C-alpha cells in the first residue's frame, strides 16, 4: 500500500534504529529493529524484559503499559519507514490476549492504509516462544512536518 504521494528514500534498519534512539523514552524501552520489509510495508521490532517492566517484582510478566508503548512505537515506525518523517499518534487500541511472561517481546507492524492525512497500522506482539500475547491498531497523522522543523 502506497501513501497518496511520492515515497521518500527507503531507509535501512540501521538508519531507522538511529532515528529510534533519538528518543530518551525509546532508549529506556531498549527497542531494537529486527527487520524492515519495504515491499510488504512491514517492520519487526523487539523489546527485552527489564525489572522496571514487570507487573509484579520477580514475576517475569510484562506490565501492560510497556506493551502498549511498544505497540504504539512499532505502529509509528511502520509509517516512519514509509514517510521518512515522524508521525503523531491520533489513537490506538490494545487487546491483551494472555500474560506475557518472556525474556523478550517481538512486535510485527503491518501497514493497513497510508492516506493523505491518516495512516493505520496493525501490530501483533509475540513472546519469545512465538505465542501471540497482544494485538494493537494505531492511527497516525501522515501529514509530514515542513523541512527545517526540529522534529522532521
């Protein structure tokens, strides 16, 4: 699915990772881009467990908050991959399917639509064993900031 305007230069996983790491919050989440597939409009990202993400001390279970932030970021970066610019979140939802007890979560974002003003992305989150633990859908603004803006 192609946005209703010309696509900018395709960025590599390493280039997207560098952009991702500009955010102190995302660095705290320790997110890592696993792969990008420009042909399928798909991005895969990983988030390791850390003590601050546990639902209860020593449980090894992810709290829903970090999972929600992960889903939002994966969805956002599918559109960053396509537009080569930051996009604001308009709305997103999360459905938690089972407890996420895992050393790492893997999120796969797939573009549903990238229009002139709004993009929609679906995200599946799996644990290290491949079990689906959560799904999400985000809507993001696709109006790209003018050149020269600090967030561009």
